[in-house]
């Protein structure tokens, strides 16, 4: 791929083959949760009560059409192991029929499902067996995977085996004390075995294990896991959220998630990082979004609609520069339970769990912005990001500083 020496005056649409979508997860949005590792972590920690989250379990028939009305092609969910296998050796037919109905509703709304097999949640009985410290966890996990794949492969989903495995490992170490190396080996094992099984059942399947890109430290943090699974990825799933601080500046103190630095052009560097490492693999932004504190204005003044348009501009630039970017999912359709708290709000539709018993879905300005983006295949040809790229970014050092992206000289925007 060519270095971006000359910035184009216009950007081209991403095309009809590009997969626009929204991402969700079961535990974070469904409510009515059965016993699981995460319900136990909440009970043991100083977290906000889970309640029923935004009650997607009861409201999926109205939530899914909200995504369909955006015009997107993909709706990502997770099939919660704790829900479908409440006891060892027993799968709950009622729970499986719930996911049948969810997937059928997604398809009926004109979208393709993306199914995550493990979004950090497993049954309470598996916790009692030691969780990832138990060697038998691998076969237990794979037994559930086979039930889920056999049941839902006929809907032709895209597949994500394990969501952001390194972040998963960090949480599990924190709450269970299981060594990182142990969990890493076992998650890699379930991914690789799942890849083979999914392709037996659904030969033309597209399977990934999405990495949570860590700006400034990606190679150090994620590459050991990527090395274990890269041979069994049909597309490379990249989750990108935040930029990186200048390492030459004094380290900032503790910050809330909505105070972390946004850097829209960072998605370009994250994609370029993996395009250079694995040039034959398509790239898919499986998660990206912008958090706020209870829906308030961000300290940096960035508006969600502007950030979304800015980021899509850099997706278009990435594709124009030869990166095989095939899709993008916004996190998330609605606000949800952000692993201990309802305060961080990412949703296109905001839901005030703490004060609104009716859980009304209220559109943010990003709803209309995303609808326009999907309809047009991107931002307008002459669009300019609301925030210029950093002259020296540390998202993917050193190349993001020595080989930066730039904007054309003209400052005109539309």
C-alpha cells in the first residue's frame, strides 16, 4: 500500500459491498440474566446494580427495527452461554428459541447476524468449577459452541469467537486470579477449534476473533494472542476507540472512560498496522464508538455525530489507500451496562436506566448522521474532518508519527 504522501481532495464512497452495522452484546443489554461469572463479579464489587439492563430480552422486536431503519446490513449479538446452558450437560430450549426469534427478527429487518460466541460471560456453574483455571473449561466451552453453531449457522451469520480476548483476560485475572498465560492458551484453543468446526457446518463462513486495539502498545499487548490465532481468521476484526497520549508529556492522572483521548484518524493507523502485518486478510472494524458521561457533553467538546462522520472519513481514506476494509459496526445501538456501570453512554439511542422505568430509547444526533452515511456509502466527497489529524500520532508508533496521514490544503468542508 502506498504511503499517503499526497492527500486526496475528495473521498470516494465505500461501495455497495461494504458492511455497515451495529454491535451489541447479550449480557450488557438483555437483562433477565441467569447466574454467571459477571453477575457474581457485580455482587462482589462496588458496581452499580445490573437490574435488567435496557431489557433487550423483552424489547428486541422494537430495538432491531431501529437498526434496520438505519439501513445497516449487519446486527451483532452474542449468544449467552449462561442463558442457553444453565446447568452442566443441559441446554435450555426456551433460551435457544429466544435466540431463534432474535435472529429471525434481524433477518426479517434486512440484516445479516453477526454472532459472538463469548463476550466475557460464562455460567455460574462453570465459575464453580474454576472458570478458565479449569482445564475442562475448554471442552465445556466447545460443547456449547457446537450446540450454538449447529442451531444458528443456517442463518448465515458472520462469526466472532471470543470478544477482545486480552481485555477478557485482564478482567478474569482481576476477579479470579487465574494467570494470564493459562487463559491465553485456553482462549486460543477454543478459537482455533471453533474456526474448524464452524467451517465444517458452514463452509463459506466468515470467522474472526476481534482484538481491542491498544493505541501505543498494540504489539506488546495483543500480538502474543494474535500469533496464536492468526492462521484461523477469515477476516481481521479490529475494535478501535481511543488515541494515545504523547509519551513525552507528563502522564495524566486517572481518567474516566469519557475523558480518554479521541482521535478519529487513529482508526486509519490501527487498520494500517494489521494491513501491513496480514495483507491477505480483509479488515473489519467490529466495534467503534464514543462514550459520554450520562449523555452530557464531553469535556473535549466532541459531538457523537461529528466524531462518527470524522471516523468514517478515515475509513474511506484507508480504503482508498489500498486497505481491504470490508465493514464497520458502531458500538452500540443503545446505551447498555458497561461492565459495572450505566454512566458511560455509547448508544446511538440513549436509555436512562437509572431514572426512566420505561427505558425509552431516545435518538441522539448520531442516528441521523449514521443513516445519511449508510445511505451515501460514507461522508460526502469534499468532507473535511472537524478535527485535523495530529502531526505526530502515537496510535501506532513509530509509523503513525513518521508516516502520518494529512488533509488537503483546502479547508473547505461540506
